[in-house]
C-alpha cells in the first residue's frame, strides 16, 4: 500500500469577523467565521488534492485559488510571524504546519 503525506505551511488572518487561512504550498485560501472551521476546510481540500482532485472542486469545503504574488506576500508574513512566535505565543493558532496524508484512503491530520 502506498501512503502519502505532505507538509503544508498555513498562514491565517482574522479580518472583519472572518478567518482566512492560506495554504502556502498549494496556493489556495479557505474562509470561515470560526478558526477551527477554516482549519477543517484547509485539511479537507488538502486531502482532496492528495486524491488527485483539483483544489476548489469540493463545494462542501470552499477554496479559492490564490495568485503567486499573494502567496509570496503571505509567505513573508508567515516566516516573520513564525519567528515572532518564540516571543509571543498568541499567533500559534493561525500560523502552523499541517501534515496531511492518506493512509488506506482515510485522511490523517497532525
């Protein structure tokens, strides 16, 4: 059996009562009013990606493709916040690494 796992870097922002999490490695964003719901959307879309589907195909877990320029800006913010996490732990909820994988067709999450 072939088992796949990928490490994803995710950057999130909270603006106007909406959480927007951007998967920097797969170039898509998911939004929700709750942080945990947005994380579920990112996980579900990454799992769909591992199954060979295009991101954004799943209507149940909405995802929006993000341009390369936006991804570059958010990567800089991600790495700055990643460094700042050592001094202020409040950013740990929305700047994180996620391991997503397939293990006998069941999703695995970190």
